[in-house]
C-alpha cells in the first residue's frame, strides 16, 4: 500500500501486479492489463506528480504507468528486490531500489548516499528501503530489524538485538 502524494488516497497492489486505487488515487493501468509482469510484484509507488506510478517485481522489472518515467532496470539479477514505498517529497522524481543483499540503486534525480552491501548476510536480507521526507537520505532495513541510515536519515536505533516473532517486511519514516 502506498499513499498518494497529497495523502488523500492510496494504492494497493496484488501479487499479480493488479493495482487498485482508492480516494483520490487515479488508476493508470496494471500488469494484467498489459499481459502480465515478469514475476511476482513486490510494490507500487507513486511518481512526484501523483498522475503515475511504478509497479516493481521481485526479479527487478519496473513497469511505469500514467506519466511515471521509465528509467529502466538495473542489471538482471535473481536476488529479491525491495522498493522505496514512499512517494516523492518534491517536484523532482526520486526512485530508490535495494536488493536483498543491500545494494542500492537510484533513478531520476535520487542521490546515491551509500549502501550496506557487503554487511548484510543471506540469512538476514534487506527487506525495505525508504526515503526521508526531504529526499536527502534513506534507510535500509533488514529482516531482523537492523537499520542502516544514509544521508540526512537519522539512526535512532533498531530491533536487531530483540527477538522478533517474524521478519521485518516494511518500514516508513519522515
């Protein structure tokens, strides 16, 4: 689920890439309408204008709908992907992507500020990446709750020392 840029609606996305719009969110298409996506879908996120969105698959394919710009995909990989679920905070387009090993990719005018690549083990994959509200930083979070902060994202602690009943699967911040 991701909110619209003005916070007055939201999108839900199914595993097959079906997008569902609520409130002031505008449906601009989905994977079943174009013959399907390359694999299971991990997320949907809005562009800066609010008149488009990207559908992202676990195999790294990015599908642009509405006026969302297609920036292409990183090199093919079989590693699971996670995307920044937070809409852009400015008129510029920022798109962040993290692989399960912590490698971070940036698109549009998003700045690369670092990544925890090489610090993340296979048994504790990166499970979320999300940007600060000003776009000047981001956090990468792993399944056991370890938080890696980059740019102006504060590191206010994490859950890595606690026993969790299940893995962390998402996160958000400001």
